[in-house]
C-alpha cells in the first residue's frame, strides 16, 4: 500500500527535475554557468530577469503572445459554442462527415501548412499581425473546442431545452440564460485547452510574424542562436513562459480531472 | 434521440467558414504545388504525379517515415501503461489530489520550444543536471550530440516527461467516475485486484483511453519543435523525424513540389490511422 502511494510522488519528482534546473539556471550568472557544475546558484542574481524586463524586444514578445492567444481563445470558444450545440442536439445533412472533417484539421501537421499559411496571410495583407496568428491557430483550436463542448453538452439532458421552449424562452434567451450557465465547466475547460494549444505552438506563430507580432518563443530561438551561449538569459525567458500556464491551471484546478476527459466520462 | 433539423447548419456555419479558410485554401495550395514543377520566377509547369513517385520511392522519405513510426510506437508503449499505472496509484480524494493534478499538468503548458531548450540545458554533458550526473557521478558516457542512441533516449525521455501527464489525467478522470458500489460488489464477490482492474476499471477507462491514444498518436506523429530544438535532427540524421525532414525540404531547400507531395502523403497517413481510431471510438458510442 505504501509503495503504491510512492509512484505519483516519484513521477512528480521526475517532472519537477528539469523545471528545477531551468529555474536554478535562470538565477545564475553567465560566469558561474560556464565555469562548471553547481546544484544551487552560488552567486544568486536577478540580472537575467532584469535584462528581459528592460529590453522591449523581450517583453514585447510576451505581450504579443498573450494578445494572440487571448484573441484566439475568444474566437474559438464563441464560434464553437453554437456549432457544438448543433452537433449535440440535432441531426442534419452531413453532420457526421462534418464532425470528422473538423477533427481532421486537428490532425494536420503544422509543418504541412507553414508555407501555404505564409502565402495566404501575406496575400490578404495580414502577415505579421496578431490576428493572423490567432486565426491560424483556429485551425486546430476550433475543432478541439467543438469536440470538448459537444461532450459536455451531451451530458445535459435534452429535457432542459424542451422545458425552456415550452416555457416560452426564445432560442437566444435559453442559450445565454439557461444553457450556458449549465455548461460553465465545459466552457472553462474548452477555453483552457484553446489557451494551452495556442500558447505552446511555435511553428505557425513564428512563420506568420516578423517584427510587430513576434511571439516570445521566436525571440527565444533567435537569442539561442545569435547571442551564442547566454544560457542564463534563455533560462529566465523560459521560466517566464511557464507562469501564464501555471496561473491558468490554478483557475481550472477543480475541473481539471473531469475536463481532461473532454466531457466524455 | 436527436431531432432532425436542417437549420442546425446555420449554427455550424461560422465554424465551417473559419476552418475552411484556414484548411481548404492552404490545402489547395499544397495540392497545386504537388503536381507542378518550377524553375523560379513564378513559372510553373505541369508535372503530374512525378513528385509523388519520387517521394514514395526515395530512401530519405522511407527512413524518416520509419523513424517516425518507431518514435510514435515507443512513446505510446511507454506513456499509455505508465499513465494508467500512475492514475491507478493516485488517491481518489483528499487534499493532495488537486496539488498532484496541478503539478502533473505543468509540463503540458510549457511552450514546446521551451521544453526543447529546457531539456537541452538539463542534458548538457558538463553542466546539465542529468548530463553531469550520468557522466561524472555515475561514470556512464553520455553525449547527446555525438551518440545517436543517447539522442534517441533523450527525445523519448523528453516526450514521456512532456506528455505522460495527459494520459494520467484522462485515465484518472475515467477512474473517479466509477461509483463506489462497483468496488463494494467486487469485494463481496472476493474479486482479486487484477480482476477489479480487468473487469471494472479498464472497461470504464476505455473511452478516455481511446481519446488519449488518439491524441498522443496525432501529436507525436506531428512532433516538430521539441526534437528540433533539442537535437536539430542529429547527430547526422538519426533523429530527423517526418516533420523536421519536411520543413528542411520545404523551407530550407525551398523544393516546393517534393515538399508538397511529401506533405500530402504525410497528411494522408495521419488521417488514415486517426480515422481507424475514430471509427472504433464512435462505434463504441453507438453500442
């Protein structure tokens, strides 16, 4: 019995080791990093973080990422809501094929679409804007949001809709006043997943931006190659990218177990 | 039972428009490139299925595809049983559950290039925690940039680190949904631990596990950023997975025709396997 309880603890330790190393590196000076191995920072420094917060190319990376992730989450969830309702409540021509077609876009390797996306968004004049990245990420986030919301909506009994219509509610009023509060958890989880997949994606975000909307991840790759061996700076930038994710997880902590099942338990 | 309602199309329309804009136009661009030859200056010539024959017959593609299947196979074989085992060992309730879940979900929210950079720093032979421990403390020679085997073990370890939590969280969600009455009945019947797992827990987890396998298959088959940042596909070509090879051809060499043909073959394979999973899953829904 005791042994069994140890498994999750060891697993979490394994998860935390590389993260610890990144955090520890971010507080070391370049000298200390290059001079050899040390388990804890010997000369604790905040220089790396100071460098990021005072250099606009760095901190704008975070702002840009946050902007397009937010736009993407709002678009994805708001268009997915009515669609998921249609899939969970109605039969209509081609519904099953449509659902699968949506899912296929979740399966499209971003590497396949990188070049055509660049051409498409250049052609419509959206290259290097936040909205371009937000729209491009819709490719895989909308299908996912529809999939998750459909799962949660199917868990709400259909009698709820029928009763509301009998009581004289219009579709719009029923949807916003009664239905949406009922699937609050599902909306939270869908938003969480959209945020997550938009935040962690780099290939498309990097391809579609140059200067004005460059994501933090791209700034990091550039530093990694151009500035040579500034590991401390790189580690600090990496640590800062973990924080928004950690905040978002904290908000959905109560739904995390059920939410990860995409409503299909 | 669902009611038939053709007007439901209007509810789906915004989604179709947005996704079609992002999916169909680029896909058509790729199809267009895949059947043409270009010598620059925007001059294109009809090339038929030539590129497809070239790609399907090329050893480079076979090698990348083989590596891709090997990688996906290995990580599925590790992550799924490991994830289920950890989910089974987790407490069902109590103050530690949310703490465990939050900590486990952490790797899922780290940008993929940061995951690569983090593992790079972690495994540096002389100053990385893992590299130093292996090389200096345990005396095992380990250098990811020189040994293909070490590079492979590192990308597999990285993926296990990154994604096992997804399987844990899904399996755990399936487990907590089992009513206590099931376990009490099993206890009365004197069922062994294995019997409980085989006849109660596994069937209840089946649906979420299918989702887990489907998601893990799709994502590991498309993996690009993490191994690219960590190993750059090397040493040599030993960790050049399908996406890395494709980006090399498309954006590095700018060979549009072969890259487009390769993209379509790649997409078709992903689609075929995912479709098989999907039908298996929805068939289950209907029963």
